[in-house]
C-alpha cells in the first residue's frame, strides 16, 4: 500500500469515527428527547387521571345528592299519603256519624221521656241507647258536653247564658245537645247554656 492509500484509509477511519461519534450523539439526543416525551406523556396522563378522578368524584357527589333528594321526596310522599289516608278515614267516619247523630239524640230524648213508662219499655230503650254508644265508641267517636264542664268555644256552641250563684264562672249550666268528636276532629259542637259569663 502506498502512502496516499494509507492516508486515505486513515482519513476514512477518522471520518468513520467522527460519523460514529456524531451518530452516537444524535442517538443520545434522540433518547433524551424520547425520555422527555415519555415524561411529558406520563405527566399528562397523571394530570388527565387526576382530572378524570375529580370529574368522577363530582359526578358521584351529584348522584349521591340526587339519591338523597329522591329518598327524601319518597319519604315525604309516603308520609303525606299515610296522613291523607288517615284523614280520609276520619272524614268518612265523621260524615257517616253526623248522619246518625239524630238517632242518638232521639234515643236520649226517649230515655228522658220514659221515666214514667213501664219497666220493660224503659229497659228496651236503655239497651238500644247502650248499643248506639258502643257503636260510636268502636268508631272512636266520643261525646262531650256535661253540666259543670268549663265552657270552651272550640267545643261548645253557647245559645244562652244564665246567672247562677250555685255554679262557677264560665261553666256549662245546661246541655241541650251533646257534642261529638273523633280524635281532634269535631263532628258536632255541643249546644249549651253558659253560667256566669261576661
């Protein structure tokens, strides 16, 4: 080999080395860039995961609130319908009893008028009156308004007043017609005379 060939060969080797070094530097740069890209992607994925997680938490909270509202609405609906059913029963009972109160009044008047009647007749009227009272009790209907009770305008209908020193102030002196109620519902107010009222 001649010198010029050796020189060329050396030059080629040097160029190869430079190329290899350049290639190695480029590979290193590419690897760094790839690592940076991967790091950025991981960061983006983590950020995306966090945002997705926050979105899911918000959606869960929204669904939970919707569920709680729905449960509360259902509970209110259930209570309302239960109260309405009870009120319907109470109203129906009050309406039915109001229709037969005239019969109860007639039996009470018959009992008062039967003092001079034969014993069997009087006993028969007492039995029918007791049956009427039992039927009213089974329907949770109770009577009110007795002489000596304190006057209550929510329960009693005062049709007259009287001054009587033997009675206290603002008490019932006479009951013309008993009052009836079922629970807190007044079916009929008692018709009364009030003593010593202003």
